[in-house]
C-alpha cells in the first residue's frame, strides 16, 4: 500500500501541467457521470488520508488547507471531486464502477493521455474502452474483468506499459500538440495502479507518466536503442500499428531505429 502512488520531486511540474490542461481543454481531460459522485468523494478522503499518513514528509494539513511541506503548493479542504484532489498528485485517475456485471468508466481526470480521447471512453465498459487494443477481446477481456471483480480492498496492483513518442509532451495528443520539428524520440512509460475503494467498491485506476529521451537513455545504458529496435521488430504488425511504431520508424529522424 505504501507504493500505491509514485510520490517524488516532480509534483510541481505535473501540477502546472494539470492546471494548464484544465484551463485550456477541460472537456478533454475531465469527465464525470452522476453515479460517480459518492465514489469521487470517497476517493478524495482516501487520498487525503494516504498522503498525510504515508507521505507526511511531503504533505501537511494546516487549518483548512492541504499543502506541501516546502510551502510551494496549497489546496483548500475539503475536496469532493476528482478535478480538485488529482491536483495533489502526479497521477491521472480513472474511477471504474461495476454496472450491469461489467466495470464502466464513470469519472476521470486524465491530463496526460497516451494518444486517446477521454470523451470517447467515459460511460463505456472495459470491453468497449479497449476495443482498439489488438487481441484484447479474444484473450484479455475475460481475465481483466475477473481480476477486477476479485480485487480486494487491501491490495494494490501495479503494472507498466510503454510506448515511443516524438517529443516530450505529457499530453500525448498529436492533434492538440503537434510535435515540434525536429522532435527526437522519447521513451514513454505508464506506471498503472489499481486499488479498490472500500466503501463504494469502485476501483481507482492510476496512471503516472515517465518520459526520457533516447539520447539520455543511450548515454546511461549503451545499446538501449538497438535493444528496443529488436523488441519492436519482434512485435506483430498489428501491435506495431496500434502503438504507432510502424509510422514512427519510417520517419527520417528515427533512422537510428530502422532495421
């Protein structure tokens, strides 16, 4: 449980980014359904308790405010919605609730999407949300649904997902933020977590983005680029297309990744 959130020194960067996204594209990054109200309130309470109990070296409550220990950031309490409490952390949060035997996305604050649109996912069940993912319906849907239904309130699941993008935008939506030329390749990793809220039974799905340039990765780990090229070449073509790696590797500035 102590490892639920990735709490580190980058909070001010993510905080500024989230404020900018909410101000500029609120309809693209915040979405809630009426049935999520109780789950949102519970998540706010649970998150506040977690930050003050597990990360008291970074967060403190003074009067009616939550603030960082260094005094750089401060938020009024109480918070009762995802938009407010997600400013406290680096993670984006999606709330999933079991409706009609399947988990449905009922609320979300997603300021750093990995090339997908929240407006197209809100209110949909897991199967429809992941329909574009190659092989999900055939091999993963039943297993994922079973996993979520069995997830206990005292357990946190952590997994990682990776992709490669041009440039270092946290919000990876090329139609909103076209990559500036020349845009070097960046390794994009999603640290994903799943945790059940004990009162409402909703599941909080957290997504924390990490970005690093290939130049820095290669300097720290010589051969990184060549190893990644081999991994990409072993992926089925449909996986390459889904992750955008086929068109990525065709671009001249990514010549180092070509076969």
